[in-house]
């Protein structure tokens, strides 16, 4: 999947996250989280897995997390990617 434009998905409510995706020359993931110290490796792995499933190899992905569960991370990343891939 190719990223063509900036896109966002999610909210800043408790137990949710906002995912911003935009075109880039390489793959970069930036994470801000209220639970970063405890769960950053797990959050990053979940995001990387979602990117891999969608075939994304070049994008800037910025995540602002408020304690989202795995299914929310998957849904928000996929939605942002699909929006960003629209021509």
C-alpha cells in the first residue's frame, strides 16, 4: 500500500488513540503515550504488525495513545492507512 496524503484516525479520549499518517521516504513510527514506559514495545510491535499486514514500507506514523487496547490500535492504524492511500 502506498501512502499518498496525510490522514488521521481516532480520538484523544481515554482508552483510545490518534494515528496520523503521511508520506515519507522511509518508515518511521513516533509514539506518545500515557503508558509509554510500561507498554511502548508492545504498542510499537502492534503498529509494525498492522503496517506489515497492509504492505506499508514508507510512511511517517505518529501515534498519540491514551491507553488503547490492541483492537483499537489495529482499527485506528488500518483506518488511517486506508484514508492516506486514497488518491
